[in-house]
C-alpha cells in the first residue's frame, strides 16, 4: 500500500486490488504487529533465538483463515 501511495503522490495512476474484503489484507488480521524473524542475523546479534519453523508456525496461526500454507512454507 505504501508503494501505491508514493506512486500516486509522484503522479502515477494507481489501482490497488485486495483479495480480502478490507484494507490491509492478511497483515491486518495479525492484530497490528509484524513478525520480522526466523533467526535473522540481527536477532542473533541482539540475543534473540528464533527459527524459520517458529516463523512459519506463527504465520499460519495468525493468518487463518485463508492462509496459503504452500506460500508460507516457500
């Protein structure tokens, strides 16, 4: 959405499509937080332990219903 806003501000004609019935798509169903993990270098440097498996489990739980599990797994 932010890219579309900036493109419109720059003078582009923008059309946004959303598969869900409300703004924000699946991200809006997470309760307002974003999972930025999966065991990144930054997490490790800051002393946080996380894994890709934890991130997948969280995404599948948070995005229900309508989760495309194959996409999450990819």
